[in-house]
C-alpha cells in the first residue's frame, strides 16, 4: 500500500510538472508580443513614405478594375482605404498565427496618427473581407475599437476589445 501511494504521488507530481511546462510553453508571451509590435511599427514606418500610399492606392485601384467581381479593392495586405479616401497602413497578427502573441492590430492613418486595437480580425484580415468598406477613418476606429497611441510606447499592448475588458 505504501509503495502504491509513492507511485501515485510521483505520478501526480510529474503530471503537475507537465501541466506547468505546457502552460508556460503555450501561454501568450509579453516579450514576443512586444517584439512583434516593434517590428510592425518599423515596417509600417518604412512603408509610409511620400510615395508609398499613392503607389499602394494605385495598385488597389488596378486590382479593382482588373476584376469587377473583386470587392476587396479597398483592402490590401498593408493598407485599408475608406470610402472618403482616408487610409490606414497597418500590420495585424492573430493568435491563430502565433499562439504566443494575442491579437494585435497596429496602423498609421492618413491623418498622421498611430492606432492600435486588440479586435480579432482573424488571419489575413478575413473579418474585414466579409464587411463593407468603412466610410471614414473615424468610423473605422469606432467600429473596430482602435485607440490612438504615440507610435512607439507599449501603450498599444493594452486591450481595446472586447469593450468590457477596459
């Protein structure tokens, strides 16, 4: 009986240890999220030059005219265009893409401001592909819980969605 208790105790300790190791390995990581943020801000900053937005807008227009059935002539992998011409250069990551990084959207608008959101756009911004084009940047920001930030601080790692998490 004593031997059985020792075996069960050792198995229990090993199981608990395995759970702790798995939890640490698969839990979202603040450092990985911060590293992704820094890389995304650098990429967005390098894209948003004098000619980049107009080049990207021209590519989107060309894509729309080449395929009249393509309803996504306002959304590319790096730019979202609103009906009134406002735009948002962005980067997005979904936790389904990298389990260590919770959902995070970063963007720089045509108004020169930086924005962040933890709204779940899913992989490849699939949520936006199912939605109508937003009328303007302010409407987009309201609909998808975007908040302004300074373009470099960790403020953009705070949750904006779901709305009751704030």
